[in-house]
């Protein structure tokens, strides 16, 4: 006689997500159609969204097989998020209740909080020189033909990048900054995005166009929403997906400083793309501090002869933050120059992937290009991966080099400072903050530069307090 085993009720186990599985389901054809219909967009824009969705739907999350094993989106849970559909429109060039006198030391200012525009304005000097600062909604209403020429076909966005196509298809808010030929302004433009409402997704695009010989600076400030409802909400994560699409005409010069300090439940997907004309210069200074998971990509295309790009990016990760950063620089013109540097400091159980690729086309005779990636791990649970790469089709180069290292604080530096009477914790702080200073020094606005230094020091102090408590 055999005894039947008693059966126990079991709960179906939720399927495990693969590291590269997208953590949301809102991005479908219906959303692309709803955005166009609810906003009363023209037929060409509806088709633009649907074409972008088709590209998004067919692409892998990472097209470069070299970097595929380093995708990890499992910390993101955005299945409950709802994207914004309708968003506010505003222009600094027309009478508007939001228009303000910009603070001293700035050429223009626009502040956006979630789906709304808080304020917008241009200095008298910028307005007199024909500078345009407006939202996409205002651009569509004011000059449809010019806006269509910039937007249709994906503009500068890389057609092979899935997350770039996500924003191209489903953006709800955008900012457009146009600097005419020959305009040179010493004071920077300030662009502030605030987001973080629980279970909401904000998808944004920013166009920056500089005419021939134009020279300006842009400060991008990304931080938590200031809306009381967003700040006090208790719920799930939120998504900020944003692009910054730059076109520099011949002999133009742009300095971009970006400070990202979103809240701890924010998932951040960023794509920055630049086309750099003959003799033009682009300077990036990027700081990544906030967010739960940050996936960022920068693409520089040096099309014109004698064009150059300088890029410095820093990360300060704590707790269980994950930063996934990729930089691509493509040399097309002759005698082009690229100098890229990524640095990451990690405490607690934070992780960072720093990946980069320099591509030198056959046409790029006389290229000078360098890529450096350096990580500083301050606890045993941190993990930092650095993968610099080169692809060279033109042997006639001035320089094509990369370098990388990952490790703890240099003990010889620590010994030197302690031998001068500096306490160990203070010595470590000096070394860490000095390691990150290359980005801080490049921020063109005094108040923002000091704010970044304060954010870095506060994060260091919080790490010390956490270590002491443990």
C-alpha cells in the first residue's frame, strides 16, 4: 500500500527579470498615438512618434556586444508609472505670465517642475541678440516649419539606441535654445529640470543650436521636484528620461555643466548627442550624484575639420546606487581633438560601470584622442568597472590612447597628508574631493560651483556617519 503525499497550496513565483529587461510597460503604440491626439499634434508629428516607436520596439537595450554583460536594470521597478501627456508651453520671447527678469550673472533661465514650467526669461543682452528660449509646444505654435526641420527624423538622436528612441517617441516636454551666428555671451544659460513624483514618468528633450562663431555656456540642473505633493508622496519609483541634442556650427563654442542630484527613488535615463562643426569646440562637465539607477550615454561626433571636444564626468555613489555611464566619440574630420575623462568615487555598496569607445574614421587624418576612466572604491562592497576602447581605421594619428584604473585611496597620498598633521578622515576627504575637482572647477556659474562642492562634501559626511553607525 502506498501513502499519498499531502498536497500543499503553493503561490506562483513571479518570473525573474533578466538584467537587461526593461522595467516598464507603458511604452507602446497606443501611448504614441495618445500623445499626438491629446495634444492635437499635426499628422507629421504623429508619424514621427510612430516611426520612433517602431525603432524602439525592434532594438536591443545595448547594441554594442562589448558592453552587453554590464547591463543591470533590476534595481528599477517602473511597472506602475504613468507618463505625463499634456505639458505646459512657454517662450521667453513673447509676453507670458511666467516670464521673469533673470538673475544677475545669467543670460537666460528656464525652470520646469514635473509637467509644468515654473518660470522662463532672457537677459536684455540675449533678447537683443535674437536668442530664442522656449518649450517645444511654443516652438510648434510659433514656427512649425523650422521646428519640424529640427525634429523630424530623429534630429541628432542615434537611431540604433533603444533608449534614445524611447524619448524620441514619447517625449511630453522639451526645451529649445537657439543662438544666432556670431552671438557671444559671457553669462551662462540655466536650465533646471525638477522631477520625482511617485509613479510618474517625465520624458524630455532639449535642443541647443549654436550658429557660426557663437559662444555661450549652459548650466543644466537636475534635481527633485519642489511640488509639495511630489515631495510628500509615498509610493513607487519615478522615471526621468531626457536627451540633450546639440548642434555646433563652424567655429562655435559651447560649455555645458550638468549637476544631477535627483532623489533616491528616481530612475534616470539620459542621452546626450553632439554634432560638432569645423573649428567648433565643446566642453562637457558632468556630475552624477543622485538617483537610484542612472544610465547615461554621451555621443560626440566630430564632423568638422579642427573640431574638438573635452569631456569630464564624475560620479559619487553611495548606498546601493548604480551608475551605468557610456561615452562614444567619433572622429570624422581632419585634425580633430578629443579628451575624455571619467572618474567615480564609491562608498557603501554602490556600483559603477564606466564604458567608452573612441572611433577614428578613415577620413580622420591627424586625430588626437584620449579616453581615461578611473574609479576609487572606498569600501569592500563597492564595485567599479572601467572599459575604455579604441577603434582605429586611420593610422595617421597624432595620438590615440586610453587608460583606466580602479582601486582604493592611494596610501602614499594618505601618508603624506597625515605626516603633515592632518587627521585621517580629513586627509581622505581632501583626496576624494580633490579627485573630483576637475568637474567642479569647470562649472561656469559661481553659485552652482559652490553648490556642487557642498553636495559632494555632504555626501562624504553622510558616508562617514553611516560607517560610524555600522
